[in-house]
C-alpha cells in the first residue's frame, strides 16, 4: 500500500522556526517530523510518496539520509506552486502513484503514536478517517460532523466548532475504489480553479456520494503542528520537555483561547475579511462600506427609526469614542458621572482631564447605584448631562440602562452611556430608552478586531454640536458626524481593513439574530458559572447583579494573581486579572466572541487540573491573601 505524505507548505504560522527549513524538518524527540512518519510507514511495509515544495532541496537531503533505513524507495513529487496552493493541489499531483490500489494519506505536520497508524491500518474497513472526538477545536482545526453510525456528514475548517463531533487527525485510508472516486473529485476541482482549496473539501464532496467511516482515536497521543504552541505541545508529549520549556519561554505568539472581555476570539470569517483587497479610503467602495457598517451598527444599537437616529464610526478604542462624546457633547454642560468601578472612574478621569464642569456620584465597586440618590441629584437642576457605564467590566456588573435613562429624561438631562463592553452581548436599545449618545467598540461582544469605535445618537443631538468648540481635533464628534453622514467619509485616514472585519462581524451578529445571540451568550455564562461553583470557586458579586458576559471570581487561596494567570496561560487560556483595588483579589472570565460550549468545558477542565495540582509552598504564594479575601467578602 502507498502512503502519501503532504509536506509542501511553508508553515508561516511557525516563523521564525520555519524561516530556514520546512515544517516537516522540525525535530521532535530527536527525529524530524518527516523521519518519524517515514519510519512509522516503513514499520508497516508502506511505500512512501512525499509531496514537497518549500525548500525542497532540504527535504531531498533528508530523504537521502533516511533511505538506507527504509525498505521501500521514497518517491518525491514536487508542488512548484506551494506558495499559492494548498493540500488539494498537492494530493492531486501524487495521483499517478496511487492508481494501483488503496493508499494512506498523512499530513506532513503530524506527530502521533505508532498505535494511531496501526489502528487505522488494522481496521478491516477499507476506507477510514481517523478522528478525535475529545478534542477542543478552534477555527484552524479541520472539524467533522458524523452520523449516528460514525460516517462523515460534513468536514472542513469552517464548520462551527460547537456543532462538530470531532477533529480530523490528518490520517485517512482509502480503498482503491474510494481513492479513485476521491481523485476524480480532486481532478474536477483542480481543473475548475480550486487550487487554493484543502483536500478535506474534496472529502466533503466524496461524503455526499458514498459512506466514509470514521475511527475515533481519542486517548491516543497526537499533535498537528500548525502553530508555535502546537510545536511546544508536541515536544512536551514526545519527550523533549527541556526544549519545550525553552521554546515556551521565548517571546513568540502562541495560540490562546481568549476568555477575556476584549480582545476576544473572532470567527474565521472575520479573520478572512482582513485579507480583502486593499481599497482607497476616498473611493466609492469605502463610502459604500462605511454606510453598510453604520446601518448594521444602528440595528445592533436597537435603532428602528433611522431618520431620527444615526451612528458614527471612528478609528480608535472604545475610550476614544467616550472621549469624543465627553470632549464635544459635554463641553459647556454640567456633567454628573455615576461610577461604581474602574471604567466609571475612567469617564470621570476623561472629563476632569478635558476641564469639564463635572461631579461624581460614587458607589463602592461591586455595589449597584442608588437610584434614589440619582433622582435626588438630578432633581435639584444642578446638572444637564449624565454619564455612566452600562457594563462595568472591572466587576462584571450590569448597571441599569432603562431606569437611569428614564430618571434623566424626566429631568430633561442628556444621557451619555458607555456600552463599550455590552453592545452586541445584551440589549442596549438606544432608541427605546431615549439615550442621547451611546458608545461601543468592535472588539468586545460584537467580536471583531480591535481598532474601531462608534457612537450612536439622535441626529438632533449630533447637529446641535455644530456650534461646540470640541476639546479635541481628532476626536471632534461633530466633525466625524459631518463626514460620516453627509460625505460618507471620515475626516482622517481610517483603518480601512478593520471596517471589512467589522462588517463581517456585524453580518454574523444580525444573521444569528440579536435575541438568539443574547440567549446563546447567557447559556454559556450559566454553563461557566455552574462549572466554577462545582470547583468551589466563589463569585465576587451576587449572580443577580452579574452581566451574562463576564464572571468575576475570587482568586483561589494559595495563588497570586500573576501565578494563577500564568498557570492558565500555559494551559492555553487567557483570563483577566482584577483591576485597581481588585488587582490581587479576583480573576475574570468572559464568555463572548467565538467561544463555544466545548471551549467552556475544556477551560473548566484546565481550571480543575490547576486547582488540583500541588501548590508551590515557597514561591508565588501571597501571605496576605486570606485577609484580603475576607475584605472582598465583606465588600
């Protein structure tokens, strides 16, 4: 039987490791990836075909070195277009070597137990795909959906991880008949201009024509090396612990599952939007893009009457949008800022820095606003503008929107709402609550890329800013409104690529439907909180006050904030440490972005393992923790 090893790619996600060598020549356990696969194939009497491309000369040198140890001659196929094609084209080039019978296909970046290949070959079924039903999958993994009898229904990278039954390992066995059917499909796709497709796309088509059984290899050790973190994991699992630790300590970007409230994991569609062809920002194409984004944003803000309300987009973080509102709309007004956390304090800091006429109504962190006190403060006529944070991320508390807005309307006071971390995750409904200006950000619950922020408000309120001398040039809100609304442009060069990503994210939000999205996010929060309660972890605030977007939890005794964060990060998960006065008291876990129930369950499992590990009694322990946790509980 033939075995085709696909090793043509560049492996850009592993730079600089692959800067001067192909990925298949990375070493794990004293042997290159290619050597491991060839030796495993030789042990089963398979005749290898290696498809190569990037740095082919090095591959040939490695094969010449290994050939004396191998019983069968290694055939080499070159993919000269490796930079512009994918695995479908590589497999197509090897088709003549597979014409005489069944064959095995292996991804060249696979490291696995000998038993995995043995199980596939020893299984009596002539066609078989090895899958792992226990894996937690992200956007880069090839996911499979199976029927009740285990046959493939769907396969591909773009399948939602939450609906997949497992991950394709990169090992597949084909009978002569099924193999030729697969090559017929690949031939049709290759000749039809699908050179950039993955060979799994051909498997998906084949699965609609004939049954493709699967073999679950959960429990066996294997790693597909796509990213730096995968290589570190392979080194750890296959005997190079010292090298793994050395690499892990290097300042490289590794795959992380983001359980923080921003930035968040984004979908494959959003990431793909970043590769949209460049356009000039003064061209009609950008004008149309800007208008589409503004309209979609309005819907997420809860706008129905687009004649009365509109949105403005600017390049910057959520803080930039808040500063634009306060530095323009609040100039000349008497502003009251409500604060019960870090981001309420930030609104106050911005207003003070801008030399506004501002006062604060403070509540302790983690405590709800006293609506009676808000009523009393506004009833005296001392203020004509009110600002507060909807989702106070520093504690995870969701502050009232409708109740506070109603009090302000009753007293004729303008309202400025920071919905930076709530928009897209919970109802905001600017129009229903009569909010004057409301801010949002791309990289929180909307689940796009950081770098764009927006303001939604009434056209009347925007127009009233024409006579205001803004405290900023770049963040002059009226100037942004005038360019957006009348010229379909921006006053300064925008981050054009981020607009494409934002449009993709907004399309996903609206396609899912706001109500269904809010319910899905809430279900993830409930799942997360149930799991953490079972682990004995305690929330910082009562659940009735929590937003469904973020859970703030007391640090477990025996861990410092830095130690706990690092332990989770080494496991592949990133959470927030506490902010300000909560710095070494709590950690925060968000459940927004492209996270699924599988991600939550895997995170909880990692959390369980960390809590069960023996605490280091000599380092990383904080002797003052008990006193501070007692203080937090009292707080």
